[in-house]
C-alpha cells in the first residue's frame, strides 16, 4: 500500500530513534513524506496524545511506489505493480483510487465509472441524502445517480 506506520517500542530511545529514522526514511527512493506523530493531525490522523495506539512515524509513498512489506529494512519501497490498488496514499496523490460500489435508492443501475476519486465519495453521499456540502473538495458523481 501507499502508507506505513512505524512504532518505536523502546521509550528511552524514542526521541533519538525518531530523529534517526526520519532522516533515513526521507532519502529512500519513492518516499513522499515522513510525518512525525506530532504532525499526524495534518493528514487527518490522531497524535499519540489523543490516541495511545498512534504510531511514532507515518510514512507515505510517492505515486507509482508502494511499501513492500519487508521486515528487514531492505527495499521498503518498490515500484508499484499496476495490477494492485492504490489505497493508503495521501489524498493529494492524483492516482489515489480505491474500490467504490454503490447500490440503493438514487443510484443508477449498471453504471461503471472509469475512475472515482476518494474525495468524491462524501459529496456524492451527501447529495443522495439531500445534504449540502458547499466546501467539499470533491465533486458529486452525477453520472452514477438516477435523480440527476
């Protein structure tokens, strides 16, 4: 996927390891961002002060890369296989896509969308519910709605 969380279990080394790992991860090919826990709110995530389960570092891969799942530190980010999904990336990635299935009242039957941005889901659901979202970043997926 496009993101990875790092937990530092040794409390006595947390600050030093966070600084060291931030520098090391920042220069890895394919890394978009290394986000310390104190700035997790900038990507819509909880900080350790708000949630004890929050990681010490959030890592984000660039578009076209994904985390490999390796545990030994080698090749942590690899070019993304185009057959995989694009979930887990920061929402500002232009190819951030996930699966979208819509069904029910107000939804056209048999419509297949080529692409749908994650940013479009909330405005579309709001439209179906009759709720206004004037400040939404996404757009209503009108081609999938039957009452449009």
